[in-house]
C-alpha cells in the first residue's frame, strides 16, 4: 500500500512535470499570456505581397517585454503548426530557399522571459516570384550602330507585378557598371553622355520589402 505522504509526493511531481511541459510547449490558452506581452503587429510582408527573393526577410514590430519569438511558415495554413522557428529578434530569413511561384503563410508570437507566449498574430501570406524583366521589352536594345536622338536617352522596359522600384546598371563594359534607382519602368540619364559611345545596361526589379529580382540580360546602345 502506498502511503498518503508518498501519494501526495507523486501527485506533486506529476503536477510539476505538467507545468514544465506546459511552459516548454508554449500553449496558446486563454489567460496564459502575460498581459504586458501584446500580440505581434506590423508584419511584413503582409497579405498579397509578392517577394522576389527566395529567402525573403520577414519582420514585425518588436514586442516590449519579449525574450524571443515563435514563427511558423508553411505553404498552407494547415501546415503552420509543423513548421516552427524561434528567432531571437523581430526579423527572420529562412535558411533554405523558398519555392518560386508558391504562396506561403506565416504567423508569429512573442515569448516572455518565463517562456510564456502571447497569442498568435493574424496569419499573413505572400507569393515568391522571380521578378524577371519581361523578355524582349528593353529599349534601346542591342543597337550599337544607330545613335540615340538625344544625349540624355531614356531606358525603358516592362516590369513584373509587385515591383515598386528598379535598379538600373550601366557602363562602358559589362564589367564596369554604375547603378541608379528608378521608381518606374524607365530611367532617363540626368547628365549628357559622351558622344558616339557604346553603353551596356541591365535592370532588375525591387519588391516592397527590398528584395531584388533576377537581373535582366545585358542590352546595349550608342549615345548621340
């Protein structure tokens, strides 16, 4: 027969083990979350965003009083629970490249110094795309015999969906390039170019969180 004293000790040990497991598992139960740790907000990328990098940086507003975070990222809402990361700060980039042309879902929550969790954030989604410049749309394109009509020519192209700006690279050779930022799918040189000089150029799109798409192929033109 087990004594009442021993029985009480076993119950106490079992309860302690349950408490440890509960904290380690970081449950999201009503009333478990410390009041001073608020739900995460300011998540980027937000719903419907297109990301050109296959390792995009996910970020959110840092939560005061948090000691770290739990983040879940998956290709479906149902798969979130099986894909948990534990970033220490308010940003995260996946170690493995994400799949292009795939939509990902993610959410995050803060953890306090005692291991307690705040509620999960809302679930957000984004799509990974290559951000390529449409083939054959770059103007001027590979014409080194006909001079441009102006000494400050305009470069143009058709950009991908989700682009908010572009990085343009140009120079006298493909190995020595200057860069400039364009806020639309065109770039006009501000300073007159040297006469009758062949220039090489290429462009890539930038998404809403600063991720860069693939560079276009090189094109060339002859200045006036």
